[in-house]
C-alpha cells in the first residue's frame, strides 16, 4: 500500500512586514507574561495575607499597650487618692480649734474685747482705655460710658 503524501499548501506571504513583526512581538510578550503569571498571583496573595497579619499584630500590640497604660493610670489614681486622704486629715488637724487655741495662748494672744469697723469707699472705675471704641459701641446700642468723677 502506498502512502499518501499530504499536500503542502503554501501560505500566502504577508505583504506588510510590520504587521508580522508586531504579531511576533505580541506573541513573545504574551508568552513571557504567561510564564510569570502564577508567581505574580502567589506573590499578591502572600502580600495581602502578610498585610492582614501585620495589621492584626499592630492592633494586638496597641491593645496591650493601652491596657498597660490603663493599669498604670489606675494605680497612680489609687496612690493619689490615698495621698489626698492623708492631706485632708492633716489639713483638718491643722485647722482644729484646739490646736489654734494652743498656738494663740503660746503667742500670748487673747480674745478681743472690742471690735473695730473700717468703712471703705467703693473703688473708682478707671477711665476707658479706648474712648473711640466706646463711641463706636454706642452706635450699635451699647450704652455710652459715663464720665468719671474723682
């Protein structure tokens, strides 16, 4: 039996060599990109997972530092409350009538038999510092300042 030879069909020649060069170049670029596509996808997924993990660690760290700061503030508050209580007791002891009477008797003080009363005149208001502004304020309904007599 004789083998049948396949007919060779000659492809028509491309008339525009630029088009052929562009097609070859685009095919090379496409194959090059396809070669690294899987690596890029894995890298992107790993990057997203690592970014999420980093955010989680940062949040946990922030929560921990905040809880330590809160415990420290509560401890300091307790110390300040104790100190305030001690100072209040000391102040009450210093203002006690018995203590003040004892100090007065040591200094030779006696209760007053007569009381002196002094009458003070009311303080005089000073002249306005900026009379021009007072006159402008009177245009808007504010009462004009009264002249001062001494």
